[in-house]
């Protein structure tokens, strides 16, 4: 299943997202491998976090442009 198909089926109104670099406690790079420790408000249950988290990497500049475009369209 493609990620876009999963997200569409799940529904925009019920998806939460958290920018990893904005909730990071630490970020370190060693020999080309980045290790990130982060915090979240998602509670832990017997099978891990109650809600499943996914790491999705997106081009930062493209995301900023898409958000700006959406805001511009909404203000028309």
C-alpha cells in the first residue's frame, strides 16, 4: 500500500503529525549515521505507543512552499 493511499483512507481529520526535529531532545551524527532522541505526548500501551508513529522524510523546502501555497489560497 502506498503511504498516500493509507493516509487518504485513514482520513485527514484523524491524523496527527509531529515534526521530528522540533521535538528532538538530542541529535547526533557519527560516521554518517544520525541518531535522534525525541519526546512525544503519545502514551505507551502493552504493544508500544497507543497510536502508531511513522517516520516520513519530506523535502523541507517543498513542505514550506506547500504550506505557504495553502495559506495563500485560503486567504483569497
